[in-house]
């Protein structure tokens, strides 16, 4: 049952969690939190959520 929300940066740690809990995640929320890699991470966040069919909201 998809009843969870994840704050998803697109980095390695949150991507492992995204794939591990993909059956439970209804929504992934991503935002620019100011890291030097954030633009690249947001790109991969979008790719991974699309691949898994998880709705993503960019704040």
C-alpha cells in the first residue's frame, strides 16, 4: 500500500531508500537545499521517480 512520503534529494542515500521502499512511497518531495551537487541530484531524482512510477513534487 502506497501511504508514505519521502523527502528525496536524488543523492545516493535517499536513492537507496527510494528503491528499498518503492512499494510504500506515494510521493517524493525534492527541493534545492543548497548543496554544491543539488542541480545534478535533482536531475537524477526526476529520472528515478519516473522509472519507478512514483509521483514527484519539486518544491
